[in-house]
């Protein structure tokens, strides 16, 4: 190749690279949708005799009570990826997703603790791994969100009376899968896989 | 033998008459008649008068004759020679190692030896030992395939059923010249079995008489077809119970046509305790389902159960496991948003070949650190509950010391991180230990843990994505639209985990395959790029290779190894789709240090400081253009070709500010622009420890085309080049890597929008090339493998592709 031509092409390529830097970069983690508002479809308190570990934050707290929620949102925002995904928060707590919900737009989640739904915005935060989140980061996410908590009438219509009493999280998850079957029935493999025989 | 015994008796008499003297004796490897291969080292033990010089007498005739009143067990022909080999000790002994020259022309030569020592008690003042005869034999590979260009023949272990098998022997084995012989293809026997039963029974029904031309100068003249593809491989009928990958055969050239294998004269391929001469291999892809047409060797039972939260398991095992002893365990860990029931294509397939396969519910949403604990816990749960799972059918039938972990995407990261937890001692399991994990295979993995899990922005849990000393395998989906390989995000770059692995490591990269093609859960392929092949074709490739992979690592299966490195264009499992513009597979295969390999240059130690100095100490003469040695890292983090980013497209290493985020993987890159021939020459005489190439089987290296480089674009196809070995006498053998099919593949022509740079071409893809060292000797090259002085990589119009931009790395000599 003529050296002059080659050098010219290299310069061209270098300029192109500079231009490319100004464009969006690579397979960045999906950006958190600004102000994505979930609708609270169902909410029931749960109480466990035997606590379980909540893996959705770095300190992995033991949980013996919390909320079993059904949320409605934009399914496009719920597509699962292997890279970092927007973390789902309810107030100052991370939520555990039971199902995917990308087709139905319905998400069944577990939220540890006694939070007040009337003051807890349900929002997708920045894309990261829940297992790495510490409270300070969670608080920062809450402070940054512009999503508002569910309205009182929304909560009232979603609220399921009484507390769901379970022996352990396995039982709780079975009830959660019942909700998946009701609200996101196309997730047949998930439902079937959760209802296989329990070995004692 | 009688003569030898009488000599020993005489020596004993002398010793008894002169008690101050030791008997004059000689043994080789403690024997007096033996057969040894060329190149072997034998041990001579001589006895005689203490402090006496010892001369080794050699001849091609065993005599005996009488000289100076001495009985000499040699013929004293013109070939006779006498060599001082040392002085006997105070105890009257001398031990010496002697290496038989590696000369193929020595085959069937019988040499006679005796020692001469001082003897004050004899009239001549000398004593002569008993005689020892050693027959030198060559053990060449014989079975293989013809090639269209030099070296014109490849000796290989594995043949697909239905494929022809040929015999090829180079004329440097002069013994064959002008001889007529019977060639037998025999059901494989071990060396011990050959020694006990040398009878030749041809598996084809009758031996084949061939005549090797006198004066042949090429291996083509000494090539004969052994079978057109009619030799049986393993039984493939439904539920046959025959799980062998291949059926072994030995090839014998019976020169005296007596129907017996004469180990000192006849040539044999397969005189070994473990390895046959060649193998006829089955359709490795058969066995995906319990149907008459797809059934593998065993009927498979699938059970679904759970032990509680995140302990759901989908387990596959041979229905007749009760009579099959203990079977290896393969654990599959799915990816994020995937489901543990989505791996029937692996579960049914591997179980039908005698493995227990368990795919488990994987807690992936929190991240791969949590997923790793799912892998650890589910493996432990299965092994701890064998009395109850599947009604106890598995109890006592799992070999807990042979476990494979396979993980997909976050699960693929998880299995590496799980091993890291065991390696770091930060996770305790009850029913297995780290050394039980014989292989980790990551399918399109993310890389969240990096080197140590201590990356400043991610990981942070002291849990690296690091397979350490586990054998490691990587599946890459070049069209992956999720874990997409784009260099700007380290956690989606595939090769970091591979580069960290320190044991045997390998990869299979498939163009046109998306992230979702590796499971069978339906839905989208999650693919982006040209020439997509879809899920069914992906699984047809996957099944064959995953079986070869686990058979190689778990069973030590020999023919399986061939599938893991031979060019897909030339050799692939029966049932795998033919190569095309869409179906492209690149493979890497690197032996570990324990294999006894010799590293000529891996570029790891001296970085860019002195590119003229190889890892081995060899002086390197660089005659290519734009040669750079450094970290295999796309420095500016996009795939746009840039003159100051020499390793553009390389994602093996990352030298970004995330220190040790990935691996420290060095290599060389260079180019040749078609204006002339170019070369890189290693002077092996300057190595710290000079390798004797006859002690190795292959020259192995990996090479890649530089993605989006102008010369890569100009070539836009496989790049070929040549490799030469030159000996001290200036003899040179030259092999073009394209002779074995394919070459170095051009990068996948993908551009997922502008997000990963300008231009077409994805990451720079390594392929491993292995050239059998004896191939350099064909057709009168006269290269002396025991005295190779130069290794030369040659590029340009005379030696292959006119032009190209290449990386070269991991230049090694391997034993197998």
C-alpha cells in the first residue's frame, strides 16, 4: 500500500474515532428510565416464622416481615439483561423481583421491612448490581428520584387485608408465584419451575 | 540368548577364580536383549575391575569371534567402533545413560554392545563383557489424511465415522523403501496386549498388501487408503449403551507378511498403553431427546424437584443408572432472567452419554457473586440429598470427585466466582472439595468479578471471576446483543476470564450466534450482527463440542481432544453444520504447564522492554512491519482502527485505570502490506534451556487478525502464512498453516451502530494453530528435530496471504 495513502487513511480513522467518542458508548448498562411510574396493583404484608436472607443489598439482612407487592409498569423497562440493570427500589429499600414481567408489565416483588407505602416511591434507580448496594447508596437513589409515592386511593385499592403468615420464605414464594400466575401467566416456565415437588 | 548366558557364566567363573575382581558384565536397562525406540534414553550398567577405564564396543554383528584369546561378542565389521564411556567405581561398576539417535532410518537396526575393561588376571590384561543387543525401532504415526499441499499428509487421532482413513509414511523411514508388506488395521490393543498376543487380525476382514516404491522421495508416494469409511465406530442405534466417543484401531505394517506383529521389524501406529493408532468417532450430536431418532446411548430420565428457595433442580440421568456405577456430575447454572429448565439440549444429551446433569435455579438478579453461591449451594444440596432425590436412584451413583460446572451469562461468571470462593476459602461446602471441580465452562459470561473482585466500582466483595487452577472453557457468541463483547464495558468482554485461567484452557467462538441461542428457552436469540444462524444450528454445534469437552476432561478421552483444536473447516463433529459464511467457529486450545510443554514466547515477561528477547531467551529477529509487543488491550476502548491503538479489538487484557480488572495478557501485533515477504525468526540456539524438538509433538501458537485494520479490511478473509524449522545444517521444512484447512479467521463483520466505534468488525479473535513437528520433515526436508536452530514465521506473497494485520502469542512446543 502506498505509504501516503496509508497515512491518510490512518488520519481519517483517527478522526473518526474522535467523533465516535462523542456518540453513545458500547453496551452500557441500560439507563434508568426517568420518572418511570409503577402502579401499585396489590399489596399485602407478610410475616415469617423463619427469616430469610435478602440478597439485594450488600449487608444481606435477615427478613421476617415485609410487603408482597404486585406492580404494573412498562414491560420494556423490565427486560432482563446480564449487564447491570436498573435496581427496583421501594422507598429506602431494595425490592426482590420474583418474576420478569417484560411481557405482562406486571412485576411481583418482595420488599423487606415495615415501610410505609404512602411515603415510599416505587422507582427504578441507576443500573447496578443489587448485591453491591449499601444503605448510603440506596439513600442517595431515593434522594435523587423524582418518582412520587403511590397515591392513597391507589394504596387503598391495592391493599389486601390481613397479614400473610408463612413458615418460611419458600412458602412465601409459593404465594408470590400464585400472584405471578394471576398477573403474568405467560411466564409458564417460572411458574412450573417454582411448583416442582419439595423434597423434605 | 544362549550365547549371552554362556558369557555370563564365564564371567561368573572368572569372578570366582579371582575374588578381588568383579565380573565383567554389561546390561542395558537391566536386560541383555531388548527393543527400544529411536530417540529413547537407555541405561547402561557395566561391571569390571574397580578403577578400570571402560570402553563401549559397538557393532552391527554379534559375532562372536576370538581376539587375543578373548571371546568377543561382536562381529568386528567395518561398522565396529570403540568409545570410552568412563571408569568403574571402587565397587567396580559404571552407570551411563545413552541416548539412541533420533534417526528414522535406524528402524529395525540391531546393534550389539560389549564393554572392554582392564583385567590384571588375564593374559591380555583385558576383559570383555557379555554382549547386549538392542534393536532400534521407529514408532511413527501412520493413520491420517492426505493434504493438498505440503506437508501433504496429516497424522491425526480422530476420524468421523464414514470418513476415509489413509496410511502415510515419509520416505525418511528408509526401511520401507522397495518393500512389499501386509498392512493390517486391527482392533486396538495396549502395548502389553501386543506383547502377549502379536497375532494380527484385520478389522476390515483381510490385510492389504502394499508395495512401498523403491526410491520414493515423497510421502504422497507412500500413501495408501486404509478404508473409505467403512470401519465401524461406536454403536449409534437408539439406547445402545455404547458411550464411546470413538473406537480405537491400530495400524501395523507386517513386513515379513507372517500375520504376526514383530516388534523389532514391523511398524505400528498404536503401540501404547493408552492411545490407539486412530479412532473412528461417532455422531457426537446425537442424543438430544428420548426419541428413536435422536436418542443417545442411554435412555434418560428427567426429574424436577426443589429443596427450597433457589434450590429448584432439573436433573437428568441415564434411566438405567443402577447398573452403571458412579457417573460424573455436570452442574448447569443459568443466566439472569433465564430458567433452570432451559438446558434440555445439554441435559438430555450429556445424560445419554453417562453423565448426571443437574441444572439448578440460580439467584442471578442480585448479581453474579450471589449466583456463585447458588452454584455452590445447589451442588452441595444435590450431593447431600442423594437418598431422597429421584427416589434415591442417584444414591451411590455419582462420582463426587468428577464434577463439571457449566454456567451461562451471569451464571457463567458465577461458576468462575464460585471456584474463586473455594480457592479463597471463603465458602464452605460439605459434600465436595475444590479439587473435585475438574472443569469450568462459561457460556457467554459477564465479568463482574474481574481479577479479584476488588475493582473500585464493581465487585468489591473480594470475589474474583477467576478460575485459577481449574481447567477452563469459554463459549463466545459473537452476535451476542447482551453480553456483547463491546470493549467499552469491561464486564461484557468475554475473554478476561479465559485469560486468567492458569490450567488447561480453551474457547469456542461462534459467529452469528446470539446470547439466547445457547439456551433452549425459546424467545429471541438476543442477537445483533450479520449471518445469524439461530438456536437449532447453535445447538447442533454445541452438543458435539460439549460432549467432546467433558469427555476429554472427565474421561481423559483421546479422540475428543482433536475436536477441541482442529480447524472447524476441516474437522468437526458429525451432525455439526458445515462451515459457511454464517457458520464460523474459532477455537483456542492451550495445554497447561503440567503437560510438560515448552514456552518459546508468550510475551508475558519482558513486555515491550525488549521485543528481541523471547520468553525462552531466544533472540528474535523482527522482519515484519509495525511490530509492537504489549498488552492485548484495546487501549482507547472502542473498535475504531487507530494508529496509536495497536491492539485494537483485543479484549483479553485491560490496562485501564481499573487495575487488574481483567488479566495481564501480552502478545505481539504486526503487519505485512503485500510489498514483499516478511518474517519473525526465533534463534533457538540462544534459549536459556534449548529444546530438543523430537521430544515434543506439536508447535502450537495462537494468532488473530486485527479488527477493522486497513489491511484486515483489504484481506477480508482467512489469513494464511508459513512456519519454518531450520536445523544447524541449514535444512529447512516449511508448512503453510492453510494446509490443514482454514487459516486465521477475519473478525466477525459486526457493527452494532456507532456505539462501539466506526467500521465493520468486532473483536480480534484468536485461533490456535498446531503443527505436528514431524510434518516439517516430510519429503526430504532433512530437518533434524534434535538440532533445530531457527523457528521462522513467514508472511507475504510467497508464504500465504499477500497482506494482513496479525497478532501472535503463546508460541509453544507441546507433548500432545
